[in-house]
C-alpha cells in the first residue's frame, strides 16, 4: 500500500522542496518505488531540481483534461524514482486561472498514479501557505511534514497549519530548517514540542555547502557523506516510527 507524505510550509524559503527531493532520493536509493507530484502550480520547483527537460505531460495537463496523470510521470535517471511536474510553462498557469479546474481531481489522480507505477511512497510538494491544492493534498496524506525556519517570524505561521492538520486523518510532524551554528538541539526540540504540541522529526542546520550547489544537484546526490544527509535520514526514520511521530 502506498504511503503518501505531504511536505508543506506556511511561508516560502524553508527549503521545503529541497528537503522533499532529498527524502525522495534516499528512499529510492533504499529500494523503494517513489513518486513525487509538484502541486505548486504557482511556483514549481521539482522539474528544476531533477533537471527535467521539456516533455509531454504535467499536473496542469491532467487538471485541464489534456492527459492522464500517470502518463505525466517522468523518470529521473534514478531507478524507481518518478516526478510529475506541476506545469509545462506559464501559459498553463494562465489557462488554469482563466478556466478553473476541479480540485477534486487531485485525490483521484494521486491514487491512479500510485497504482499505475506501483509506488511504495508518494511525496507531494505544495505551495507555501494554504490554498486549494495544499489543503487537498493534506487531506490525501498519511503524514504531513511541516517545515519552518528556526526563527520567531516563520514559526508564527506553524500553528495555523498544525490546527488544520489536527482536523485531518493524518499524522503530522515538524521540521525546523536553517538552524544557526551552535544551537542547543535538545533545548530547541523540547521547546518546539511543548509550544506546538507536535513531534519534531528533525532539525536541519544551515550549511554553506547547500548554497554552493546553486540548485544544480540534489544535496544527498552531490555530498552523500555530509552530516546533513544523516539529518535527512533521521527524518525518514521518524516518519517510519509510528510510536514516535503520532497525531498530537
């Protein structure tokens, strides 16, 4: 049975899409069949991270009735790892805005994609903040990974997302990103879990090496032995540890 994991953030700039890409790569390297759907129609990222060239099919094509979602899944060059891009270009976004679409098509599409490609895990990237696509994706999820930068302003938006996911039939966990050098990990963990009432699946420190990649390569692919990759693995472990990461 396919496990569906949504990665979401209240604001942009948390590294949400990058984290999702790294988790997907590590899952596939471990032998899982993994699909990713970029539901961020406004500002898609996954096609860029995985260096996908022009190709037929996207989530927008499916929503506009121009093709099937399973046909839009693109290989990444990594066995068992697929991406459904959000859209082909800005013209798709203009058409979606002009004509509208049935958001109810998304859960059906996710199910068909998972069945057709025999996926073990389906990862859904979302637009920052709450919109129809993000909420619908969360409603389809077994787990929602909520990302926030480790600062007061960013964390102020976490409560809204936690309140929403608390009403859904999914587990939720929090990941703090770009933690400054010298932070007290255990103190941050205790405070976050006390304040937000949700388990902390990971704390990702700021690492300069991430910036030097310029988005040209996925971190776990470029620097597989870096300590940050160990942090990504810890998030996957936490999401698998059902007694550790449970609904608050």
